[in-house]
């Protein structure tokens, strides 16, 4: 038999069965997508069980299991270009922090574990996706993103029009709750997410994807970006609007620009953009109170929190400043509501920890930007565009796991074929 006959499918058109390794790659991808749309699995459980939640860590546990099995099946891993070294340094520092926070700050191991798991786990776990590097076709990721946005946009628009949440906003046990869904007697659309901001961040990713797709599929890309913009508007979240505009701008630059250095300084530009927006928002404070998006009360509350906790940090001992106070971000009465990434990191794991973790974030941004420029793949461009907005969002919020998950999807995405032909699912926009 000739070598050509050996390599092509048989006469019945059948292909070789998918390997266990490739199946695990798809399982890891599915786990990432479920983690990205973070309210889907909880809402499904609440619907089936009448408001009760069994677990909200299924996606994370599935991802970890797939990565561990992937390492067993293929221990040789290609880590070239991925900032695994910085991830290792970060893990080492956090291990030392466990001893420090326990011995010096008197924080219980349970509390330390919970805070580390909530704040940093995804940013470290996703580096394990290098075991399945370049294994998932881009068209699969694009189709999943398009389908997710169409479904989530429909739910979000319905929530906005009816001014009702329509879905569960909390579980009976209190393990699951949608954050800040009520906005001055209006409903912030949260769709299948745990907050309107998470929904808006996903819309920003989709808007950037629509811009990137418009290079080869102009009308389809424009329509997808327009749907993303409409869905983002229903969140009634100003930070989400900033992210959407910034991500789409970055996507246009990475897609249609020619300079090899394009986009490199955009995180700094977006940081300044967010700062200027904050200043102008504070200028409206003291005018007649309003119940719309021009209300500056949340900006004032953030400024009060930043001032208070900055004072706490500056008046602490040197070792607490350097290694942290163990104060964590949260929404109940026992933890801080800081809503600022650098300050939250400094309070929790110290100024040294803030520098280390921010360096990790910067290297992750450089990686996705480099992959976007070299591959010119629309999905990777969209992720790089979203990552460029982290400095803007980090000014008003704490770390969102969606950025880490999108980083994982870039690692998983194949980069050897630029064509995006037939990326649309049947019947899509």
C-alpha cells in the first residue's frame, strides 16, 4: 500500500479516532469556557434543585483534573515563550506568605487557603494548560464564543427590558450570589454571570473579537461587535463601558495596524484613561443627586476606601508593608472592599507580593500580545485586547478570573493556520 493511501481517510470517509490526550484537551477547554461564563453551571444547578447549589467549583476541579492527566500522558511540555518561570516565582512567594500570614498575622490556614483560592488560583492553574498547547482549533473557540454571546445577550436584553433578574440571584445556602444586580431601582443585566461587570467584561472580549473578525468577514464581524455593544449596555456598569471601548480600540490597532510595536503601551494609556474618567466623575459629586449612570456616589465610596486603607498600610510596620497584613478583598463585614488591584495586593500579600504578582500579569500580557501579533488570529487578538484593559479595570476592581481563563484559551489555541473560514456556526449571525 502506498504512503498516500496510508495517510488519507478510508473509503468510507472515516477518520482516525480521537486520542485520549486530545479528548483531555477538549475537556480542559470546556472547563475554561464554563469558568468564563461563570454563572452558567450554578444557575443550572439552582434551576434543577429549586434554589439549592451543590458545588460552584466544578469547572475549576475539572480543569485541574484534565491538566494532571495530561501531564501523566505527555510529560514533555513545550513552555517556550510562556512566562512559566515568573509563575514559579509567584507560587514560591505565596508559599512563604502562608507561613508569614499564619505565624505573624495570626490568620488561620483555612482563611489563607480560601483567600488564595479566590484571588490567585486561576492565574496559577492556567499555566498548566501548556500541556495541551496549540491543541484546540481556533474556529472551535470562536464558535463557542459566538454561541455564548448570542444566548447571554438574549438573556441580558430580556433582563434589561423587563427590569427583572429573571434568574436566581442567590442560592438557599448562600454559596452563590449575583453581585450588585440592583442599580437604583433598575436591574443590571448579569445574564449567565455572577455580576454585571463579569458580563460586561465578556462583552468587551466579544466586541474585540467582532472587530478582529471584520478584517476577513466584514459584515459578520460588525454585526457581532454591535450585538456585543448592545449586551454590554444592558449591564448599566460604567467600568464595563470603559473596557468595551478600550478593548475594541486595541483590537482595531492590533488587527489593522502595521507597526511591530503597536499596542505595547496601551495598558498605560488605558490606566490614564480610567484615572481621567474617575476625576471627571468626582467633579459631578455635589450636584443634584441622580439615579442614572452619572451618579458619582460609587466613585466617592471607592475614594474613601482607598484613602482609609492606604493610611492603614502606610502606618503599619515595615514587615507588614513589605509582606502584607492579610486583609483581603470582599463584600461582607469582615473583609475590606478595596476595589483596586495594587492596593488590594499590597494589603493582602505586601508591597513585595504586589510587585511580584503585577510582574506576572505584565509578562502574561506580553505573551498574549506577542501571540496576537505573530499569528494574527482574531481570537488571540481579542484576548490580547482584553488583557490590555486590565490596568483600567484594575483601577476600579480586583482581579477577575476571566483574564486568566482567556490566557489559558490562548495557550490552548492552535496558531499554525490563519484562515477563519467557516468559523460561524450554522444559523449564526
